[in-house]
């Protein structure tokens, strides 16, 4: 059985994700095999908030190369954007970023 900390890997802190903080949307990198229900439960358990919506997308790795022939790919990962309810508190992890 996976714990909540196995499902939520790290927060995603970019300019685009910081613009959605005022409408209580937060972005996280999550485990590839996690579904929306598991992600919702993990966020609610870790941060003690109320999640109303979860959207996920698979981010495919890009082809990279260094030099002439050694070509490879960056790792593929899964991103989840969670929307909190209006009466829920903010996630403290993102407070000092804006």
C-alpha cells in the first residue's frame, strides 16, 4: 500500500503555476500510476485541505543529446493540478513564492 508521500513527489513552482494561486489551484508532480482519487486523498491528508477537483496530464520526456551521437530522453512524469474549495485554507508551502 502506498502512503500519501509516495503519491505526491514534489510541488511544481513555475511562473504559470504561480498565477493560479489566487484561484486556489496548485500543481504537483505525482507518481505515474496514481489516479485522481488517490491524489485527492493524499493532498487532503498531507496539507489538511478540501480538494474539489483534480486534473492530471502525462508529461512525456524530451529527446536530448550531448555531442554528436549519444542521444537520450529526459524522464517522463505525471503532473496533477488540484483545485481547493473556497473555504479551504491555502497550502503553506506556496505562501512565500508569490
